[in-house]
C-alpha cells in the first residue's frame, strides 16, 4: 500500500503530467502534481536536464456510506449484503463516472489462494470499453492497482483486487496458454530459443505456469521492465 505516487521524467512539465495520467489511467483532477525538478536547457542545447514530476493519487474518503452516489454514466450492480463488495462497486463506479465511461459494475469474492487470501473480483461490462484496457492492458492494470490501494485502505489491510473488462482477462489467458504451447512446439521443432513479446508480470506468470511441467522446454524472464519478455528454451 506504500506506492501511491508515480514519478515521471519528460522534456516539459505538461508532457510529464500527460504521460503520468496516461500510465495511471485517471483524469487530472484525481491527482496532485509536484514538480521535483524544473530541468534546464543547458548551454547551446547541450547538457540539458529533463523535468521530473511526481503524481500523487488523491485520498478517498474511508466511509463508503459518505460517498456520493455514482452518476448515471456508470450503473453499479453489486453483490448485496457485503459492505466491502458494495464499497468496491461504489468506488469503481465513481472512477468510471469521472472518466465519463458508461458501464455496469459487479463485484464478488474469488477462490482462496495458496496464502489463504481471498481476492475481490470486479467485473466491468458495457459497450466499447477498449479504452479501459489500453495497450498491453496498461490502463486496465493501472485501474486495478488504484482500486487495490483504495479498497485496501478501506479494509485496513492489503486486499488483492482483480479487475476485468468484458471478459478480457479470461480471453487473454486462453490466448497466452495457446501461445505458450505453440511456441514450445516451435522451440522443440527448430531447436532454437523462442522469445515472446513484452508482457506484464501477470501475463509472464501464465506462460511460466503453462510450461512448468513441459518435458522438453523451460522458461525464463529476460530484459528490463517495461519490456521484460519470456524466453522459451530447450532443457539441458
């Protein structure tokens, strides 16, 4: 829950703020902006220093009963009788309304994981919600992270929140599993390493798990974020 800020470096304050808002997937009114370094142009255009800004997610009231009802643009459909799930739906609806996105929101508990934690699953449905997914699901992951921070603050403990839009994550997982099998077969057939496209840590984990018990190949993550990839190689 410590990471509530994002620092961005860019040629100008405007561009840095724009990049930060895009990464977080929120409108400007939802963050506070601090200019940490105004940068410099250098001498004759050489040796200049770029601008550095910090975007901080504004705090959200801890009492869900005191929160205003979401606008008609987002229509929550919550599980009834559970205050945490109701809070998740209410908060998601508020965020979507601020983004001027019309959608239906539902929340439920997922299956208990290996650590005994029970995640909250938030499902967003509507028409043409691709803007909520973004390139490589960056917007969806940012929204999920922000909601996890807000929900965890409300619960006074860390809560794993998984957000899906129109079943995107389920479809993507099927695609990744198929990709893993196909590329493993290609590695066996050619005897050469297969390097997949850059993926988030969650997506790389799906590839690793799919091929974990494979008789012939093994997997490893290579490169640096945000361009870290999965490499599929023959076992030695």
